[in-house]
C-alpha cells in the first residue's frame, strides 16, 4: 500500500488536487501537521503570500511528508467545516493561503473561495 501512496504523492500537482478533493469530499476532513508546541507547519511562499498552510487528504500522506523534515511533526485531522469556517478565515486574515496536497516538487495554492468552489463542483 505504501508504494501506491508514494506513487500518488509523486503525481503532478493537478492530479494530487483531484485526489485531494475526492478524499476530502468523502471524509469531510483535512490533515495538517503540528510541532510539539502545537504550532502548525507553515511554508514560506515566494509568489505573493507571506506563508502557506499545507493540507493533505489523509494521515498517511501528511506523515510521509513530515518524515522529510528535521523537526518532528505530528499529523492531525480537522473537520472540513471547522477548517473552512475558522482556520482558513484566520489564515487569510493574516495574508496566507492554502497549499493543497504539497510534495517536494510542487503544489497548488488556493484561497477559501477557491476551495469552497471546488467542493461545490463535486
């Protein structure tokens, strides 16, 4: 099973995006990473946002990415409604955006409105 997950994780960003929304629409949750102080993993962005919040469709994908960091991160889930109505609002109020299912090579950056539109279209 891990081989299949690694294959999916290494797919182009557009393919991972479709997989992400399929899983999130079904499970109604997203997965994030936090450190031992409960601080969320954030990425720096060079394309106009001061930071990005990465999210994954399942625990195993988040843990696979966390294994690449020197610092220890724990995967945890958040209900989709809380994510959209609370966390993403706070992230955007601070100038950030969401990094959908990132890997070491690429990601697709989306805003709350774009995420809500993608979910509506499913």
